C-alpha cells in the first residue's frame, strides 16, 4: 500500500512540475514582438509555392518495406552478438527466420512491388 501512495505522490509532483514550468514560461518569457522577428529566417527566400506537393504513392511501399527490414535487424542483432554461445536449435531457428526474410525480399523483387519502371 505504501508503494502506491509513493507512486501517486510522485505522479502528482511530476504533473505539478510540468504545469509550473509551462506557467513560468508564459510569465517570465520574453514578449517583445517586432516586425524583424516575424521575417523569414530559414533561408532568406520568400515562399514561391505551397508546401503540399503530390508524390507517387509507391514511395509508401519503400517506406513500409524499409521499416520491415529495419525492425528485423533489431531482432537479429542480439543473436549476432551472442552467436558463439547459442544452442544449436536456436541457430537453426535464426536460419529459418533469415530464409523467410530472404524469400520475402525475392517475392518483393519478382512481383515488382516497389514499382520500378521497367
């Protein structure tokens, strides 16, 4: 029961600290508005078109496949670090997992899922 009380007190103090920080920013923040502050500062050029542009929807496939194989590297990294200490059955499971990924990559390339213009 005491742990729950400590957790609630810590949560309340954390929330109050966050709220107090935001309020202090509004109270003590520098409020000198000027014409110079509202000028363009990124590259010094005025905008010549809208930021909304059309792009090919096939880029979403690139992004999803990249994320898929990127996440897989996080799964394979611990096995690569401790490869010499792993039992034999676990090494076979890693090989099967890697073969499934290889077949996935072959499927992606054969079916032209990435939308290459050939």
